[in-house]
C-alpha cells in the first residue's frame, strides 16, 4: 500500500473547527460507522447482561428516573463530541484514520493537542459513553463491575495491540513519547503543555509519513475477538449468579 496515496495534507496543530469538520472525510466517517456498528450493539448486550445480574442479586435500579437517564445522555453526548474532536485531530495531524482497518492508520506520530495529555485520549470519551449508557440502563453491576473490566481491556489492547504498531512505525520517537506521556490519566505537566500548545517530545520535528508495519491490519480483528470474549465473560458471570441464586 502507498501511504502517500490520497492522504490528507498534514497539519501540525489543527484547530477545533478543522477537527470537527474533518468528519466529512471518508476515512473518518467510515471509521465511526464501523465502530458504531460493532461496539454499540456490544455495549448494549453488556448492559443487558448487567441488568440481568442486577435482577438476580436483587439490586435496585439506579434512580431517580428520568434524571439519571438525562445525565447518562449528557455523558454520551459529551464523550461523543470528545471522540469526534480527538479522531479529527489525529486524522489531520497524523495523516490517516484512527482505525487501521480503514486505511492503515496514521502515518505521522502526533504528540500535540489532546495527544500531549495522554497517549489514548479517545478512551476518555468512550469511557464517558459507556458510563452514560450504564446510567440510562440504571445498572449498578454494569457501572461498578463491568466498566472497570472494560477499562482494563482498553489498557491491554492499547498497550499490546495499538502501541506495538506505533513502536514499529515511529521507532525511538514514539518510545520517547511513551516515556513522557501517560496512557489514560493526565498529569499536571501534560495539562500545562496542552494549555501552552507545546509538543510532548521536545526538539525539531518534520512532518513525515512513516511506512506501514506488517500485520497492522490485524489490530481490528484483535479488538473484535476481545469484545466477543468480554461478552462471553459477562454472560458467564450472569450464568454463575443465576445458578447460585
């Protein structure tokens, strides 16, 4: 594959407006469509299983309704806008879709904007989304039991799937970036860099496209297998609780 073919012009620090407008690019809206098609139904199944466990344990739904549902909807909306912005930023500054299954992924390492805060800022928006979904379903088990497992799953897949290909693609610069920027929880120095519009890795930087490593297209398959295993795990929890009860 030729990484330079039909690739967007690289922008070191795209504006908020440009990031949101980038959704019109096929690489971005295809990525969103695939994720919604796969992950939204998966999250709904997990919420259903959480409610089923709630019933078996005799736990009361979260309340009061509809206030808790309104809060959940707000969290989903906020998380969605954040992911939209972050994906647009990565697309414009990185020269590729956030999804390697769409076009092979970004070809330039991004260490500015939200990526100077944490290495995987989109996970923060997705976390808001699943918490909001749990509030709408009013499931204590989903929020207290299932969401931490989903966070652990994100940490493992990001570190050992996504970052493995980042190491192969961006080499020593990504190693330096990983040493300075936390995975998911921002630190004060990251907040300062973002406010000052500074890059995470100091020194001169040339916008360049890096070759696509072998096997990068298998990343999405790994995510799908992981989601299937998580659903199986949560279904197993319900089965055990149901049998004991």
